[in-house]
C-alpha cells in the first residue's frame, strides 16, 4: 500500500517542507518545549512588535507530527496579535492538522502550541 499517508496530507506537507524552520535573528521571546515521553524537542521564537507577532520561527529535533505542527503554527500566528495567538487551543491546532492521530501521538502535535503559549505568557508587557 505505497500510496497511503499515515497522518494525512497536511502533516506530510508541513513535515516535508516545513515553514519557518530557522532561528530568528532578533527574537523578542523564545521558549523550549520538551516531551519526555518520546523525546521531542521544539523551540518557538517570536518577534513581537506593538503586540503583533511580526515573525515566528521554530527549530526542532522531533517527530514528523511535532515538526508539522510547529510549521503550521508558526505560519498561522505570523501577523496576528499576541492575544489571538495565545487563544489558539490544542483543539484548534489538532483541527488544522486535519489528521487522525493515535491518542499516544496527540502530545506530539500539541507540544508546539503549548510552547507558544508559554513563550507568550513569559513575554511580559508589549514592546513599543
């Protein structure tokens, strides 16, 4: 069955061609996330200007699901307000991935969004 996609087209596309997988030169906030159960590691970096995420990037040593999730997430939050980004729920991200994930892999998918929310929470007041 060579043509079957194990996690769906969105996960496969973002894993094969991840968006924003790089370090940010001038990140105003960054946070590392780790899943001790599987070993996934992801770093989310944001450039926040006037309460808007003007740039977002990630680096990861992670599985396909976590990498795809971080790619999709950083693409989604660029240009949006910090408040809008902080409001992205685990379920929002899972829906955007459009894949049927085994329960044991859900933590892999939501690690980037939880790391993003921690980064935003630790950012402090908006930079002028």
